[in-house]
C-alpha cells in the first residue's frame, strides 16, 4: 500500500508587494530632494504674498508638474508608488491646479487683498473702453481732504490766528483745555468748504508751495520731488494706524495718503469759526498745527468727527492727537461741546504731562486802545467889577419943608443935602417930625 506524503500548503502571496529594506532605503529623500522642496515652498510663499490665492494654485500646479517629470526619470518611486503612477497623478494634479488658478485669477477682485494699500502706477486708459469687473473702491478725496491742487494759489491775505499771545498755549494740554469754553454746537447752516475756508491748499505761508505738498514734505520720509515742491513718492507710517504706506503720486494712488484736518472744518464752523474773519478761517484750513498726513481710509472713517465720536485706532497716538485738537481750538478761539470736553479730559488724564502746541502763524495784532480826547479847559469869566459909587452931588435944602418937597424926608446924616439943623433930636435922622 502506497503512502502519500502530505505537502504543506505554501503561504499565500500578498496582493501588494511590500518594498524591501533596500527599496525603503532608496526611497528616503536625498539632500537634493530637500533642496527642491525648499525652493518650491519658497516660491509658493513669495507668490502667495504677491499674487494671493490664484498664485498659490498656479505654483502648486508647477510643483506637481516638476514632481511628475522627476518621477518619470525613474530614479526612485515616490511614497511607495511606481514612477509611472506618480507621473500620471502629478500631471493630473498639475492640470487641476493650473485650471483652478486661472479661474480664480479671472474672478472679480482677485488679488485685491494682497495689493490693498500698495500704490501702483496709473495705467493709460485705452481708446476703446471694454467691460471689466468693477474693482473694490479705495480711499477717495473728500471735502475735508481735497484733491491735489493743479496749480499753486497764493493767499490774498497773510496768515492770521485768533489768539493774540501765542505763549498762552505754552502749557500742558490738560491745563489749556480748562480755558476753552464749553457750549453746544451751532447750526451747520451756511457751511461751504471753499466759500468759508478758501480754495483747497492755498499757499498761505507764501513759500511757493501749496499746503498739501508742504505737509507731505514734512510727514513723509524719504521723498522724491519734481521741482522744489511737488512730492512724487514717499514713505509714510500713518499715525492713525501705525501702518506703512508707499506713496506714489497718481490719479489712482494719491488718495492713499490724505491730509487730515485734526479739527475738521465743518466741526470748526459749528464751534465758533462762523465768528472768525475770512483770513482767520483760511489760516485755520492751512495751518500746519491743524494738519497731519494720514492713510486715506482712516481719514474717511473720521469724517468731521470730534474726540467724542472718533479716535485713532493706534492708541499710542491718542494723547498727542487730542493735545493737537485742544491747541487748535484754543489758538483759533473755538469752543468744545460737553461730550467733546469730557472725552478730551478722559484721554489727557492718562498723560497729564502732554504739552500743547503753538501755531507758527502770525497772531492777530493786539487791539489798539485809543485814549479819549482830553476835555477842553473851562474858562470862567471873571465877575464884573462893582460899579463905582456915583460922585456926590451938591444938594441944598433950605429947610425941612424943602426936603419934604424934594421927597427926601426923612433925611439921614451923610445923605446929600443933610444939615444938622434938620436933626433936632440928635438921632441922626432929620426932618422926621
């Protein structure tokens, strides 16, 4: 009887071949792989900063395409996947990324977030307008912050502030605030920027430059100019936000930097400027004491707000900002509302040593006191001298009958014609019987 030997069943082979130790070692990324990955990450970051989300998709598509080419070279599999599969996956992914990036780039408003606040040169308009998506509006010039003047206009009158003695502001802002009257706002009726405060950016100090360029030159650093006045480019750290702005003059970029009236002109109109002269109002609108170069968006948000309704988001500037407002109000004889006063006192209470500022403009001349004319001397006419006594006249009476006949009886001693014989009783009166 034959015996059949039992053979042990062979173990089933796994459906997926596991890489050997050598293959695992070969699949570890080399130094060149790390360099490639670093370059891809670097360019992706740069494109993300400059181009936004569409650029990220495009750079990922490029990375996928490079990966496919690298895998096709057959040097090693990627992530335990064969070179041919890796290539197919990479090429498919690159197509998806490229298409997605192109669609995102064509969408309205693409890339605006990354480029907001960065000035660009204005493009020359094409002769034939074509329909295009409307971009998100940026900062625009307003009545409180007018456009760049095309020409320099000299003021018809010299500068003139209201305060007679500018040393009155040489104190702390909190002390100066106590001297400013507190009243309610007057009506805004009659307010008109040009009519009440003169054309925008008049050359009040008569240095040949308009006020806007004077303030740009003062607050931007460094700057480049066309000629001696016109600022073409510059760098500003906006005091209201502490954000940096690269200023480039142009139709679409100049408004990114605006000149703010610290005390808004319409606010000034409602708190005393209606009583100022035209020259004083023009000075108020162009006084460097009342002007700051700031980012356009903050200036638009402020509008004509006072301390009670608006303060800079940059808290570090609030004390000096309010001190400047107090200085302007005191210099031009304006008042504050109760809410404004309380808000100013609250801010300055945290920096009691903050000093007020003094305007560089000419103070109003001191009033001339004219003495009244001296009264004319009173001439007293001398009293007339008494008339001299009439010279005695020789009178003779024969007897008392003659005296009586002449109407002189009784006749006293010393009277003309008196004779002792007439005074028989010796009492000094004759012819009395």
